[in-house]
């Protein structure tokens, strides 16, 4: 068993692959072996997490996820813990494996209760073995029974530490969304949460609602060999070796130019958005771009107290679109539409964000220009949409995007031939022909205005630093995008922001790598 850490990338397998791995495992080990291993593993982690538990309550569903819980119940009882089990299954309908584990628990003298205990306290443990990968989403006609719902409510509201077996019950393994009818109340879970993922790590644990639902994630392979099934995605790890430490004999030209084009002025439509462009420029500066330029779409912007002296103001027509990495769209409003076609045609390295994406979403001509960029091997294009911007680009809605974030990011990357970073909890980074990465860093502090502009500027700096003379530019740019997402999230986790984060503070906290 291992706690999932981020020192190396982890493969994430979807339901289909996990089921195949499970079937092969059962064929290799024989009946009930995997469930016994799973139960033993749950019991071991339970003891480690709550060694002083006065009471361990195990909520067991009717399927094999509940079987794992019953198996653990017998073991924890044998270890001297006071265990209570609520079981939704029946002897008539249980699988052969689950029935064996039920007999074991009964023979061991485990207490089965009709009502969940009302006296779970902080040091106690609640084991959620209600539903694992057997959850069928509501649209196939099912919804939780009243009995299941009431146990789920206790699991989600308890003060005790919660250990979820395989998945937080109700969470869909592939998407990280709650199945319809299984959504928890909006208040965030208060107790510490852990999830012990069995056989494989599932993508849904790390994106969408998954990070809040799962808490700390553990993995046990149930002693089966590493799966050779292709992962649906990778969990990104701390970057190393992408940018070795900067050599002494480097100069500002070594790290590239970033030019931010954005920031519609107050006069245009009565909504000043120059701050967004300033934030992107500040992020590029602090992330180590060689030179940073700002071409504000607000003609009135000639100086701003927020403008660092290192950032050079430029009229758009004075930008060298072929050499600088252009970060376009931050606070761009409608004004960005006038310059975007030329940028799409000419800029070799381009990060598209915010209103540049909104403009492209509604303009077939610009979509064609974007598609043409993919034919130039020396061009790099990255887009950084949040779910609503992604939905506009895909002609769908945020709910559909969020229902399968990996699929949405892949669709954006393939359709537009570019690196796509779908922002949100567990950002998805992908590119044509690449297996997507899910970024595990960052927290709710990033849910404030301007942090997306900071990511765009940071990504601009990382792309600007890529060496033109080496092969594999597309791959290196993709890895740079993964690195930028990692760094952006990690910066937000810093204690520096424990009392609140502002996007400008975040930009200043970035560093060259
Ligand atoms: N088969 C095995 O040997 C192993 C199974 N394992 C465990 O078994 C789990 C998978 O077991 P199952 O395939 O039995 O599935 P689950 O136990 O996850 O779920 C199936 C149960 O959920 C109910 N259910 C499904 N969708 C529902 C809905 N929308 N509303 C209400 N009830 C719903 C079903 O009626 C069934 O009782 C894994 O997650 C893992 O915990 C692991 O121990 C590995 C070994
Ligand atoms: K579960």
C-alpha cells in the first residue's frame, strides 16, 4: 500500500481497464482472494489512521464494495476494535465473495446494526464501503434508495475520520462527478478524508469533485503485477529536469520575450480590464521571461502604478509577432477581435486565454486561422480555457464539459491542434497525440479573479524559454504546460497565502525554474 505522492507520475485507469485488470486478477488468484486482500488492506489502513478509535462504523453496500467492508470488519473486530456494521445487502442476493465475507464477519461476532451510531467522535473512524466501481449512473434509471441515502448522509456528515473503500461512494470513477442523486450537501466535508483505491488509481479521484471527495489517496495493487493496460491519463508529478538550473553564461535573450496583448480600456464598453493584462505580464516577468512587453488594448494606458518598471509598453504594430511568445486575451474584451486574426496568422508561439477564446468560439474565420497554425511544425499554440470558455469553444455547456473533463480537453486539443489546459480543480493538460495529464497541485485559494491571467503569463514565460534549435518542440511545449500548471498550483499552496491570496501576490511569488 502506498500513499499517493507526486514524486513520479502515476497512471490513471478508467473503469473499463480497471474491470479488465480485476477480471484477470480474479482468474489468476481464484475466488475471494482479492476481496480478502482488499479487506485486509482496508483494516490495516484503518488501524493506522485511527489507532485510538473507540468505535469503527462500517457502512457496507449490497455489492462487492460492501464485501470489502465486511472482510475488514471481521479483521478489525479480531484486533480488538469495537466495530459496528450497517449492511444494505441480503444473503439471497449477495455475490459468492461477499457472502463468504459476511459469514466471516458474523462468525467473528461483529455487531450488525439497523441504525448508524449517533455517537461517532473525532477520534473514531467511519469506513465508507457503500459503493465502488459498480455504481451505475442515475440516467440508466437508478437512484439511491432511502436506506442508501440515509447512510450516505451519515458518512458525509460525520465528525469521525472517513476512509472510503476504492472510491467515495457516489463519485464516478472516470469523471470525478457525483452520479445524479448522489450529490452531497454543498457544505464542505469537515472531517479528515482518505480513499484507498484498489488495483488502479482512477482519474475521477483527482479532477472535478474528486479531490474534495477523496481527500488523501492511497493505492494498493492487491499484489497483482502492474497493469499493462494503457492509462486514460497520468497524474502529473513535480517537474524536474525540464529546465535545468540556468547557466551562468546566459542572457535575457536566452529566456525569450513574452508579449501580452489584452486589457480592454474603460472607454471601450465601460468595463476596464487592463488589470488582467498587467497580471499576465507580471507573472511572465516573475516566472523568468527574458523580456516582457505589454501591448494594452486600452490606448489610454501609458502608465499604471501596477506596471513594474521591467515591463515595456508597446504599441501593437511595434510587436515582433514572430519572435515573441504572445499571450493573448487576458481582459481582451471585444477589442481583442481587431488584433487576433493577425496574431493567429503570424505569432509563432501563442497562448490564448479568456476573451481570445471567446472570440474564436464565435468566429469561423478565426477558427480556420487557428486550424492552419497546426500545420506549421515551428508554431506552438496553447489555450487555457476554464470550463465555460471550453463549453463555448465546443458548442456545449459547462455541465457537459465537467461531466467528462478529460474528454473535453482532448476534444479541444484535437479539434484545434493545440495544447489544451482545461482549468478547474484537477486541471487537465493535453495535446494532440498525448495522453492527458491531471495536475494535482493548487487549492481553493485560486478561485479568485485574475489567477487565470497569472497562469497564462506563466505559461507564456515557459514557452518563451524553449530552445528553437532542439527537436521535439511540440512535446517540450506540452511538458512546459504541465510544468506551468504544477508551479501555479504549488505557488498557491505556499504558507505565504495562508491568510488569503490575490492574483498579483501569486504572480510575484512565481520564480524562474
Ligand atoms: N470482484 C472482486 O473480487 C473484487 C471487488 N472489489 C471491490 O468491489 C467493488 C466493485 O463491486 P461491485 O461490482 O459489486 O460494485 P459496487 O459494490 O461498487 O456497487 C454495486 C452495488 O451498488 C448498487 N448500485 C449501483 N448503482 C446504483 C445506483 N445508481 N443506485 C443505487 N444502488 C446502486 C448495486 O445494486 C450493487 O448492489 C470495487 O469497487 C471494490 O471495492 C475489490 O475488492 C477487488 C476485488
Ligand atoms: K466506497
